[in-house]
DNA sequence: ATGTCTGCAAATCCTTTGCATTTTA
DNA sequence: TAAAATGCAAAGGATTTGCAGACAT
């Protein structure tokens, strides 16, 4: 029963395994059922280096083992439960990422090639505080930064 | 917080009219054509108190005077040109707002009733700086805060 | 004149819904 | 066993595309 604190890739992050376990635990606490399709989805999300689309989760989880509809429904349920975070983006698409409490962060997305990179930190506290002052509750936020990545900049005058 | 404006239209001294003029000017500088459908859209956006959906722009601009497709296409062109800002949000929808240089801000959106309120300021500079350090250029960002508004909180256990 | 927009129709794409069946707790 | 989740088929809804005609500059 591995409960190690090894540093996998990049920053201070727990391994995919424990992230899945943590998610499963939170799902049980919310009396959600842990099924094999969901487990496959969690594993896919846990080993992803950045947010995935429903389609990508479907493929990564084994598109022959679960239906795309199930992916959408489970992702929706997990989003409601705070297990994953949904990142709505341009053109009506959404990306989903496993939530790791205490590891909140955002991303830069290349408008040209779609590359996604993680950015450290988050400066929204002031805005959330303002919203709270207005009487809003259960606050969450979505924020994405768009730009042209280094590799695309040479041809950015398309 | 200085003093509150009862109605935020424009948020400062400038009225809808000058905002439209400014937008038209910028469109001409980018050699975009100023047509009557576009002018109607700009007026609609200029007098809106918060971001509008393509559908709302269509109606506000006079849905019998221009096609919804034209609204989408022009909004897209204006977004590319930086005349309007697109706010992608949940469920594949987007809202659009006229950009007023120097008046950058964000919003709180009620997850339950969809009410939108403006929030002052923006704390993304640190994140954009991080993106710039990674070599990204032409940065823009999208950020929305979601919550349950005061009016909806009583029934927030839906 | 000519490169842009527009309108109309039809297409796409992502996502959601209905319902009978299977599965988890 | 009851509540919840799944699969399959079909629907839904927002946004996009093709193309011929209209328009701004």
C-alpha cells in the first residue's frame, strides 16, 4: 500500500496513484459510486499533465471500455462534487482536471496550437472577496490566459 | 470603495455614444468595414450593463435587421480585433462585451439564476508575467467567478 | 472596382436527454 | 434491494461554413 511522497514530475505533486485514492475517498464521502468507468477516468485524469477534454478522457480511459456519454455524465457529477474542475474555454469546449486541494493553479493556452502549460499561483482572492461582499456564496472561478506560444510566435502574423 | 453608482452603464463619464465612436474608430484603423448591422451591434453592446450573448445582441440590435449568423461572424471579427471581449462560459455559451481600454474588469455569475454583476479590478498581472516569462506573447485572459447570488442562496440546496 | 460583409440554408460540433438494463453499496 | 450509473440511440443547442448577392471604401 504505497503512501509515498515521491516527487513525480515538475513541481511538488503527489503521484497519480494517491491522487486517485484521494479522489475515490472524496467520492465515497459524497456517497457517489465508484465504478470501473469512473476509476478509469480518474486514472486518466490523474496521470495527465494538464486539463483534458471529455474526448481525451474517453480515449485515455479506454474508449472501448466506457461510453463517451458516461464520460460526460461522470465528469459533470465529479465537477458538481468538486472532484474535478471544469475549465470552459473558447468555442464551446471544456477541459477537466482532477482537483488536488491546496494545488490550485491556472494555465496558459496557445491560441494557435492549443498547447497548454501550467502557471503557478492564483491572484483571485481580491475578486472573490469582492463577490463575497456582494453576498455571493459557494464561490469558484475559472480563469485561462491565452497567448501565442514561443513555437508559434514566428508565424503569429498569419 | 469610493462611492456607488446606482446604475453602472459605462461606469464613468463616457456615454454609450462615445464608446461606439471609439469602437468605430478602432475598426477603421484595422480596415474593418463599418456596416449598419455592425453599428447596431455596437450600440447594443455599448448600452448593455453587462456582457451579452450572441442571441441577446441579435435581439438588442433588432433581430429583423440583421441575421444571427452575421452577429456571430461580426462578434468573432471584433473579438479578433480586440474591439469586443469574448467571455467563454459554462455549457458552451459565450458572452461578449465592448472593450473600453483602461476599464478592464471581471464578473460574478450566479450559477443558479445567471445574474451577472461587475467586479472591480483584476489581479492577473502576476500570472500574465509568468506566461510572458515562458515566452508567450499577445496575452489576453478570461476569468469568471461563479457563485450563488444573495437572492438564490435561500434555495441553494436545490 | 474589389475586397468585405451579409443573408439564407444546411452542416458541425460538443454536450445533453430518455429509457431500459446493469451495477454498486 | 434500492439508489445510482451505464449504454445506446436520438435530441438539443450554440456556433460555423458555403456560396451567391449586396455593400463599404
